[in-house]
C-alpha cells in the first residue's frame, strides 16, 4: 500500500484569552491559498489516490478537501478518529490493513503525530526526528502490515517545494 502523509495547512491561532475549541480552528485565507498551490504541486507527481482519510479536526478536513480538489483523479474523503492528535498508531494500521480494496491512501493529520508515525513506519520506533511543516507531504510504501512493519520513504516535500512544483505545470 502507498501512503501519502499530509500535515494540515496553516490554521487560525488558538486564542489563549478565549475558550476556543481547538477542533474548530479553520484554515486561514493565506493557509488556503498556499495549500491550494502545494496541492497543485502534488498533482504534478501524478499519484493516484484511492481514498483520503482525515483527522476530524476542522483544519485537517479543510486541508483534505483542498487536496482532493487538486488530484488527477479526485477521490472520497473519510474522517477517521485514529488521525486525531494522540491517536493510536496500531489502531490506524489495523484500519489500513483492513482496507484491502485500496492501493493508496492519503492521510491528513497533525504534528507531532505524523512525524512520529512516519518514523514508526520506517524504524519501529515511536518517536523520531521526522517533522512535517504545515502543508508538507510524504510518500511511504508499505509491502506488508505484518510485524515488524517497515515502510520505505519514497519522498518528503516541504510546502515551499510543492508550491514551486505547481509553477512548472504544463
């Protein structure tokens, strides 16, 4: 299975003076604009995605929707609780292993979860040095869900790189 890991785009800052629900923070207008360009850069890779899974937090859902709009072959978006901050890697892997009809899945979520999950897939360690900027993406290939899971990092692109790729559209 191919996984495309995507950190949500730039969202509104949490206001410490108000009792604001973190899950309801939307993307900012600059965050939307910049991620649209990054998503067009991703489309340049011509990677077919069968389904996009997203954290239920608003900023991740909005990012997933923008990503799907730019895809070469748009796909469905599914909200999965396993992608919430602090979600279980094992629960997410169980869900992925059950999706036998899917060859590729985009996972839209948060830091430090995505960076730690990437490290876990590659090394088996739950904590590591891989970090995603807002709007960054990575491609990982998994040959099996049998322990020990070992994924191969195919690519890791910062949002700025993705936006530059969008400029090279034919």
